[in-house]
C-alpha cells in the first residue's frame, strides 16, 4: 500500500509547483499585500491567491481567486514563439473575479443592507410626476438620464405623490425626483435623496451633471451630520 506521505495532492511535480509558488510570493511581497500562507490549501492545478472579505457580521468569505498553473501547459505541450524566436512554455492563469457570483451578491447586499450607493444601485433615479399632466416631462427626463448611461425610471402609478415617495423609499432608490407644474415651467426637478431627504429644487441639467460625477467617482453615501 502506498504510504500516505507519498500520495500526491496536486498536479505536476515539484519542478513546476515550486516556481509557481515563488511567483505568487514575489507578487504579494512586491505589492505589499497583507497575506498569510495556507499550507495544504492550494487548488489541484497550482497554488493560488484567495481574496477574503468580511461581511457585515465580521465573517470571512473567499471571493476572488488567482491561480498560477504551470502544470496544464506542460500536460498539453502548449508553446509560443517569443521575441527571441525561441519556443517557450506558457503559464496559465486561472482568474475568478467574483468566485461564486451568488456569494458575492449576498455579501455585498448584506454589507450595504440593500441600501446601495448610487453607482451600484439597480435603479439610481426614479422620477415621480405629481399628476398625469407631468408625465410627458418625466418621460423626457428619464430618456435623457438613460442616454447619459444612468439607470432611471418613471413611477407611472396613479396614486398620490406621498404614496410614490413612500414606495421609492421602501425600494431604497438613491434619488427621487418630484416634478410638478412649477418644475416644468423652470426646467427643474425637486430632489429627494435617500440619506439627506428633501434637498430642494435644481435645474435638471445640473442634477444630471451631479449624477454623472457621482457615478463616475463611485462615491460612497455620506450620512447626514448630527446637530
């Protein structure tokens, strides 16, 4: 019976495995990444980096991974011609940005308690016409926001504005834009943000500029300052 210590737990031999480990070690040290070595935890085809994240309860989860694989290119005799016109063996890199997409979504949803920042929210802006008379203006605003790459929608329900505001708050939409007769006349929107509440009115064009900048810079929400 083969002794336990001679059983191989990974592909390839030490001549391939050792330089793969050295590559990862050099990278994390050069980038000064905080890390620990998990002996015996490597994947079958080669050593890898596991990127760990803490959830809202402080539990650690593996999300992204990067694995350096010297074994498969050797097994399949993969080669390329280098700048020196010589034949060289590939190194395969297995990369999983999210790992399990379900796990990633669960962790990030729990971390934000579903209250996503504007750049991440499924719906960034919701436009609330006070009555059907403002519906066309609301739809035009929505089209402009979408053309600029923003995720916007119009609340087309026929209930009162208070009900629309409440629905937007429950849905955790970062920005609610209320439009009535006065807003149409002045080309404005009345802004209610998820965290700041009623922010007053501003020109629709100015609000669009603000949103583009907020999404581009991936700003995190700023909690209101306490009095």
